[in-house]
C-alpha cells in the first residue's frame, strides 16, 4: 500500500469518526428532548385507547425511571434517524456517480417516512388487536387485570419496533438492487418464501386468530410487492446504462 493510499484510509477513518460523533451528539440531544417530552406523551397515551380506562402500576422503584429512560431513548432515536441516514449517505457519496448521488438522496426522507408509517401501523392497528385479545383472555379466566406501566410499554414497543423496521423493506430492496445484489427476477423467485415469512411474522405479532393474521399479512405483502416494483424501476435503468456503456465500449 502506498503512502497516498494510507493517507486516504486515515482520512476516511477520521471522517467516519467525525460523523459518528455528530450522530452521537444528536442522539444525546434527542434523548434530553425525549426526557422533557416523556411526561406529556405518557399521560397522553394513558388517556387514549387501548390504555384509557385501565390503571397503571409500578412494581419496583426503578419502573418509573425505566419508563422515562425508554421514552427518552425512543424519541432520541427517532430524531437521530434522519441525521444518521444523512451521514451514511454523505460518507458513501464520494464513491457514487452524480446520477446515483441524486437518486440515493431520496432514500433519506423516504426511509424516515416509512419508519413513521410502520410505527403508526403498529400502534393504531396491530397493538390494539393484540392488547384487546390478551385482555379478553384475562376476562374469560376471571382474572383481575393490573398492568405495570413499564410492562405495558415494553409490550407495545415489542410490537411496534419490529413493524417499523419491516416497513424499511422498500429502501433496503432499492439499495440492494442499486449495488446489484438483488433484481426483480430474483425477488419474483423468492416471492413464495417472502409471503410465507410475512404470514409467519404477522402470526407472531398478532393474536392467534386467522382474521388478525390476515389483516396484518396483507399490508406486509403489499409492501413486498411495492419493493419489487421499485426494484424493477432501478433494474431497468441499470440495463439501459449497461447497454449504453457496451455501445460506447464497442465503438472504441
């Protein structure tokens, strides 16, 4: 390795360290903001379905503090997500062509919007179904329901966060297509396995009944097909670019 290459590597590592520090600073600021906003958010969520009408309890002196910290971290991560995506894009930007730079910058707001849509779908659709189902079991067994605040939100986050990550599927597929690890043909071949995976995931995070699984599976399958559609757009552009490159290369 030459001296220039060594300097280039050192410069890249230095840039990576600066960007990671910037992301960490934003995360800390976001967590502080999350801790400030935690109290009104928790009170708001407590007064809307499915939490309205039930009593919350804490079972240890640490539960209230844990609840505050979890919300601070969640809000901080949500605020940091677009910043982190931007720094990732800015770090890999020098290795992209101009057209790829313009196309990939759209990934940042798209990824953030999809993440928010996943949170909304998880909270307003899947979480109430799961909560009311478990509550109905308690009532059928004549068990008095007494919810721990920390356990309630842990149950909620365990449903919402996986769905929010699954909603990033179109962005991941577009990126993998862009670097030529995926293409529509390969995705078509994987369709039956993808559908099965979506159904299994929906079955895991919803109450064990067919209607709930179907209601959650359908949006996830549509999300997969949308990912295939986006992959097809990128793949066709790549074919055109490859054809142009071959014509120019052959003319030399």
